[in-house]
């Protein structure tokens, strides 16, 4: 298993991806890569035991719950 499993790190915009979604994905990828480079793999596994995608999904759910 990888910390980046399920995350699209491709620099190209997907056919079904809007330009805004593409830019948001690029910003997110930059932040995740920066965290990984500065903290290292062992620390990232401690902070994000289920990987980055699970943490992003959990944060998205919390945001959606807060706006309801």
C-alpha cells in the first residue's frame, strides 16, 4: 500500500476533468508532496495511517457536514 494510493498525481488534465478541478487537484498534489518530502514516509504513515486519500475524504465529509 502507498500513501498516494488512489490519488491522481498525473500532471495532465483528464478528459472528464474541468479546468477548475484540475487546478484544485494540482494544488492538493503539491501540498501532499511537500508534506511527504518534509516529514518523510514513516512520519506520514503515523499521521495518515490509511493514506492521503482517506484523510482527504474524511476532511471533505467534515466540510460537507458543517455546511448542512
